[in-house]
C-alpha cells in the first residue's frame, strides 16, 4: 500500500497501545507534511499516522482528525478557533517571561506567531518539565479556550494558552499557535484528511480480515473513499462519522450515517453563466427548469423530533445558513411562520429555501392598493445575527422554498428535481406574506428564458437559477458547485461586470473628508490549498461617508501588529492590516493581469496575479465566512471569459 519512500514511516514518536497519542506524533507528521507539496505524499503521511492511531489508540482518532482540520466541532455548533493576535502575543510574552515589546518586534521580523512561539520557548528557562502533551489533551484544552466567554474570559483564555505553551516542545508551539490562530498552513486540505480517513479504515479493516491482492486493495480504497465522501456530504459531522467508521467500517458507516434533520448539510451551489446561450449549450436537449433567483439569504429549514425525545414530543424547527450556522435566533419570525405552511401528514423534513425581505400590500389614500412585493437584500442585512426580539423586527420576511431534501424519515437526495419538487408541492402550501414556492417555468428556447428572466427581474429578483430537471444529473449534490445548477444574474447579462466576495485584509488611511476613517481597503481572495489570502485590489469606491464610518468601527478593533504570514499581498502596501474576518461583495467592471496583486498568480501568468479594475463596494456578506470567499480558480474563470481586447476576436484574453 505504501509506495512512496519520501513519506517516512512516521514512527519516530512511539507510544504504547491503549495510551493517549502523544501530540509529538501529530506535530511530527505536520512537519513532514509542511515539508512537501506533493499531495500523494501528504496523503500517505497522514494515512500512516491514522493507521497507527486506529491500531494503538482508536479513541484518539476523532481528536486527531479535528486537529488536522483545525476545527473543534461541527460547524453548526459554532465553536471556533481564531483567537485574536493581541491575546496570543500577550500569552507568549507572559508565558515565556519576555517583554511585550520584544515579542511584538519578533513578530514584525518573523511575521508568523508560530515561529515567534518557538523562538520564545527556546529562550525560556525550564525549571521543571511539564508532562508531554497528548492529542486528546491538546484538543480538550483548545476546545475549552474557544468556549470561554463572559467576564475575565480574556485572562482565562490566556491562562489556557500559557499552559499549552509551557508543556510544548520542539515544533509543537508552532502548531499550537497556528491552531489557536485558526490557520494551520501546512498545505493539508480537508478533502485530503477525509481520503486518509477512508484509506486508513480500509487498510486496518483489511489487516484484520482476509488478505486482498494489491489490485483488490486499491479498488477497495477507491470505493471506500467515494462512499465516505458521499456520507460526509450528507452528514458533515465527524463526531458521528468517525465512531461509526471505527465500529462498523465504511459500509456500516454508510448504513448508520444518513442525512439527519437537525444536522445541516452543505448546500448545493451553482456555476455562474454569462449568457443565455451558455444555458442552452449546457443543457442541450435535456429537460431543465428555470426558477426565480431570489435576492435574500439561503435558509435550510429542518423540522424534526430530536432523537431520544419522549414519545409524543413536539417537532422542533431549525433554520441554517449557507454556512451551516444556526439562524433560528436571527429569524424567530420564520420559526414561528413555517409551521403554518406544513401539511398535517408531514412529521419531518428538510427543505432548501431563500429568505427574503417582504413588504405587504399597502392600501393607498386614493383607495388603490400597492401590491405586496420583494424588497432588496439590504433590508435584511440590518438584522442582528442573534437574539432578535419581536421589537427588533422592522422588516417582514417571506420564505421561498425551491427544494426538498428529506421527508418523513426519508432522504430524497437521490431523486431527481422533478420528483423532489412534486413532493415539495404536495407537502406544503403557500401562506400569503409568509411562505411560497419559488416561481418556476420549464423553458426550452432562448426567447423563453429571456422573457422569464425579464419577469423575474421586474419582480425584484436577481435573475434566474437554471436547473437540470430529470434524470441522474438532477439529483441534489450537497456541497458541490455543480454544472447542473446555473445562475443567470441580471448584472452579468447587462455587462455591468462580475461580482466577487472578497476579504478585507488591509486599510489605507483616508485623506481630506476621509481623514478620520480608512479611505480605501485592500481586498483578497482565499486560496484553500495554501490556506493563504491573495491580494486582488484596492477599493475606495461605492462608499458613503456613513458607510466608511461604520466600516472603520468594525475594522479598527481588527487591526494587526503586522502582516500575517499567510497574507500574500505582493506589492500592495496598505497602512494597516486587519484580522481576516470581514467579507464584502464587490462589483468589478473588468479584470486584468497585474504585477502588484497576487490573486491566482502562477495559474494564468507566472509573474502576475489577477486584479479587479474599477471595483465598487456592493454590500457586506456576513452570511459568508472568509474561507468561503471567491477562490483564485473562480477569478481565473472570470478573466478567461473576457473577450479578447487586443485582437477583437471573440475568445480569451491574449495574455492568458
Ligand atoms: P454561491 O452561493 O454560489 O457561492 P452566493 O452565495 O454569492 O454564491 P449567488 O451567486 O447569488 O450566491 O447564487 C446562489 C444563491 O442564490 C443560493 O445560495 C441561494 O441563496 C440563492 N437562490 C435564490 N433563489 C434560488 C433558487 N431558486 N434556487 C437556488 N438558489 C437560489
């Protein structure tokens, strides 16, 4: 199975069967992973480690997996790392007896808190030796640190961090710091961890069972990997999947772990299209359907009786965002409204919908009535994210359901959209001003699509979603940006440009009227493979004075001591850098290659990155995590689509 000599046996760190896995074994694997860029080698290093853990200390597999993906629990539980730089610096200074000024200087020179921690640790006199760190102990401590809230939580967090630092040796402080920061940066993607998990389960299973030929083993690994990916897209929850894998192997896990109401699945996403003709090229003679693309916020609505509840217990309702965040406290009005649209024979469901801002019909002084209508997304974005009370609600919300993923105990993902839609319509009914189905039409010609698009835009929508309707390509594909869903936005078609979701990583001090705020900002896209933010443009347009003040108030507390090691900014030189927390949607008139910015550098041109021309601020995207911002690959697609400006011929930009 293991053929790559470069991937060492990773047996330097030994431990006894049944004992906790030493954290040194994990950090040693991290060192090896960081030293290579070859995905197969990385996969092998990790698989070997997981195999040893399964054989010696299987109960430690779950914390080891979490530490590899740098998370603490499923996304929807909302417990996150990402401790601010200030606290981490203080903890290093206090924990190692160095003064804050020197530690800050060190950070400016090294640019990496992990390296600062290693350097500081070496300078620290060791009076007595703390017991060696173990994988479960580090995981537990990180979880406790992240969960600390309330009074004196900063100090308590610092106490926890100092404890970890004091017990860490060799390269350990580096990975502990990076875990705390929220970015491990060793080039280990979550999909690789999932594949290593599948491989290690198959290998250890095969060791116990009958001997397989190398070919049969490879086939088994490939099959197991696909099965595990499918399981995980339905139930993205390692707390459930890892124990099921250990107990029952891959096929047993498939049986046990199915879409479960209460556990959000990653939503299916759409590919952008530039022209109606592209839609017809894609779907050709296949059956497809067009739906209004509502301009609101994605809402995955779950209705279920929790497992273990007493017989006769009432079903509960939960609303999850595009990022699997629980939004039930943001939309208490939705939680109250939805039960009114459910048919009596429905006991449990998961549907996919868009929550929109809605204005009820208004009687006018002259006796006429202004019809009820959709309001723009901005009306919704003023809501707090949590603890919204009745008195805080100034805008009514209406839900438009467009897909049904689970009904009365059965997952429906394998069905085609035509069947799922039929069940959706049979299980719910429209409630005026509260709930409706996405308006749809099955078009066949360019003219029909154009006409339907015009109506959708007149109704206050962003454009259309065009979806495969029947057959195997029309199943629901969780977490995939699929060609079976295309989005046709009016902005794209009008040629006003492309919109991107970018992270604010830097600020430029304002001049003139903007003296007391930031006058412009440095934006970046996120490259998941390198876990780095790549600069895309400087933006100073699209802001009112009030907006600039609000942005200043949000961003000022996020100012950093110096640039983070994983901000790949090229020649851009903002006055200050920020923690990567804020995502903005911006519109760009055009894209070009640039020697200054680094987005997608090396993909299109060896020396230059891609930058936005004349970017304009559209809105804050607080429904998106920074790591969900536009990826370099997506920016590459946008520039490749540009008509060639040099030859005038229809085709790709010459420089690409
Ligand atoms: P993406 O989700 O593709 O990364 P995004 O969040 O910026 O990008 P859009 O590009 O605007 O979203 O398009 C997809 C989104 O459109 C969906 O996530 C969903 O929230 C919304 N939407 C509105 N109407 C529909 C519909 N009928 N079917 C599917 N999605 C819809």
